[in-house]
């Protein structure tokens, strides 16, 4: 057995910081990620940064930029479509399992109440006023809560690595000039079917919801997803220090 890295938790935090910068649009495809600059901006040594970059590269979030290091992977419509296809099957299964657990008395209203509160909050005026990151994270919380309540922990484990791609696609949709209305009415309908222990309806609604999300993402990515997935920002944002734009710094693997 190999010794465990003492920086495992720190590496996860570095990964989260890089992903947040990608979702904020501060790191975009084509920008070189300089390891030294990342470490300095985050106030950490190069070791956890190097480990984080390897992990994100293995997940397809970062890709090689010639011999210059790594950059943010562009959003590939085909990959997004494939991931939504996978998620549709798992979301439908999670919704069905939740409804069946309600029918057996294994899932109570008290356990569903936080999900109901989240849904009503973001389906109303407060949700409309929420910031972009907050809306994206709330959407993710709705679905991951269903995974957790389904009684099958493998659903959450399988989908977890792919949520960064879904969050990026949601950002592309929500920042598009022709952004569709929020999907919280669809979330409410799924939750109502779960509460009613209607497994068939919950499953069908969850699958329909995911297919609709895939169609929205495909349409937006097909037309171009805007600044976050295209050209670098014109001005330095709060997370722009994480990106290295000079040609003299190389990323050390």
C-alpha cells in the first residue's frame, strides 16, 4: 500500500477553487494555467496545485495546451449530450426510488421538507433575485438531494464527478441572451409526484426534465456559450489571478 498524501483535503479545496473560477468565468478555454501563479493566488505550495491539476485533467475539466501546460477544456456539445443521457437515467431512477420509499413509509415528509423549502424559495421572487452561482448551486442541490434520499448511494457517487460539466452547461444556458425560464416548476412537479408516492409519474417527470435541460444546453452551446466558454474576459475578475497569460511560465506536471 502507498502512503496517503497529507495534502488530500487541501488538494480537494484547490480543485474546488479552480472549478469555482471556471464557473465564474475567470478561467476560460485558451488561458494557460500557470502552476506558480495558482499556488501564489491560493496561498498554498505547488504540491497540492499539481495534484489538483492532475485530478481535474483526469476528469476532463482541463486539457493540455501544447507544451505550455493546461487550459480549461472547451464545452463539447457531444460530451454534454452524453452526460445528460446518463444523468437522465439516474435522475429518473432516483425519483422513482424516492417515491417508492414514500409509499413504504421509509421516506418521511420531514425528510422531504428541506427540499420543498428549497423549491419554493427558488420558484418564487427570491429565486429570481438570486445570483447566478446561487441559482446553479440550488439546482444542483435539488437533484443531489433526491439522490441522497433515494436510498441508493451509488447514484450520487456515479454522478458526482460529472456535476462540474452540468454546472458549466447551466451557466452557458443562464447567461445566454435567449435564456429560457427557470425550471423550478418542473422541480416542484417532480417533488409533488414523489410526495404522492407516484413512482411512475416521478420517474417520467424526472426523465423529461433532464431531456429538456439537455436540449437547452445543446441549443446554447451550439450557438456559442458566451464569455465563459469562449474568449478571455476583457477585465481582470476576482479570480483572474489564477490564470497565467505569460509565455514564460510552464506548468510542471
